[in-house]
C-alpha cells in the first residue's frame, strides 16, 4: 500500500488538461495499475513458495543457476537497451523483464547451497575451499558488467561478501579477495566503465560538479528532501518540486525524494523504520533456521536488501553515487517487485520451517 501511494504521488502531474477531473485526472493511472498488477503477481509467487520446502528449492540450485546464466548471456545478444544498458527482454508490447534482477535470488540460492555443503562437510579453511564459489559468482557478475549495469553488479558483490561473512570464512581469505577487487578499480573505472558512468562517480567525489548538468539530478533531489521539512508538503502537492519535474526518475530511482518531500522527515523515518523492522525480523529468522542452507539463504536476502536500501536512499541524498538501483517495494518496476516478493517468500519459507524456540 505504501508503494502504491508513493507511486501515485510521484506520478501526479501539477496540472491536468481535464480541469473537472481534479486529483484523479492528474495521476498516471497506467503506471499505478501496472505496478499493482506486479504486486499481485509477486504476492502469488510469495504464497506459492510456501508450498515447497526451501531444501527442495536448494536441490535444484545448479539448474536454476545455469538457467540464470543462460538468460544473462542471451540478453547480451537479443536484449533491449535502455540508458546505455542492454539488460532487458521485451515480453509484451513495450513491457520488459530484467533477468539480472531474478538472477540475484538465484545467486543467493546457488551460493548458499554450495557453501552450506562445504560447512556441513567440515568447514571452509582457506582460499582453495572457496575457489569454486568465486567462479560461481564471477560468471554472472562478468555477464552483468558486459551489459554494462554497475548498479546491479554492486548488488551481486554485496550478496557475495554477505554470504561469505555469514559462513565465517577466514578473515585473511576475505581480505585477499577484497584486496584483489580494490586493485582492479582503476581498470574498472578507466577501461570498463562507460563515460556516463564515469561521470556519475566524478560527480559524487567532486562537489564543484554538484550543480553541473550531470550533477543537477542529485542536487535537486537533496533540495526536494530538505524542502519537505518535518511533516512534508502533503501528498499530491501541485507545488512540490517532484510534481514540477525538478526531481528525475521520481517514480523509480528517486522515489524516496518525492515521497519524503510529501511526507517530510517524519514520513522518511517511518519508511526507514519499516525497512529496519523487515531486516531485523529476517535476521531473527536466520538465527533460528534449522540448517546452514536456510541461514545463508536469509543472510543473502538481507545483504541484497540492505545494499538496495542504503544505496538508493544514499544516492538521493548525495552520500552515495548514483547507480540506478531501485528502492525495494517502493520503486516502480515489475522485475524489481517480483524479485523482492520472491526474496521475502524465501525468508518466510525458512521461518515457517525454523527450529522451535527452546523452553525456558
């Protein structure tokens, strides 16, 4: 409900050609209805997931993984390109689906299954024990870089390290992987990134670029958030900066800006509190999971959601570079909504089959 209202607010135009229509005529109902449809589809998948024990899903991890890799490879050949990224398949009309979104869930399942097997067999002591896990991560990661979609690639990195930390792998091993990644940063920036992606990074580190054409989006976003004050300007305010199109991508990447401008600091804190409740509840489920696979599965979902929330909200306030990743359950987008609903379904699945609490 919060997501639907946020999208209604973000898509409301300041004026309507139909003066008698009022607020109803100002809202982009096409976008709102499409999002509602994806929510319904996501809820259906969420409930269907409860019918199958998560361990059964884990048994098909390898098959799911290679299907995901196949789709990521296929999208490079026959995919739809938007804003410099070839990462979508056109399905019906102008409707698209993004395989890298669903690939996040599949990577979580595949990594959790492989690492949990190693933990059950005696643990992971060194680099050699996770070499195959690194390959498991590297293949889809490389395919996503070729699109190129660095926002999604960073989510995959967060999932990878989140699960490694949860598996209690030796710190030296993790630091060696981090060191190798840091050493690759110059190559990533100067060779692999597109000019417009480099521009986003430079805008983040150079305050002088804040009001330039390329940095104006974040600048306006910060003004919109600040102008909301304590209690906001109210939903569907015709004078809001987001309604006047000063805030870019206000129903997708920058939906937090539009919503916080309308609901103010208090509304923004309520949204953060809801996310915190979701995360802490998931961590509680992870701590009570009946096996290591379930534990890692939930931790992978938590790592994914935490990065999405921190990065998306951070970029709207200028404390993180703009990557274009959506805000879970709020941003418009079918692939994102479906992915988050499936992720939530997996967490609930593990929770339904967790260990009973010990009596006092």
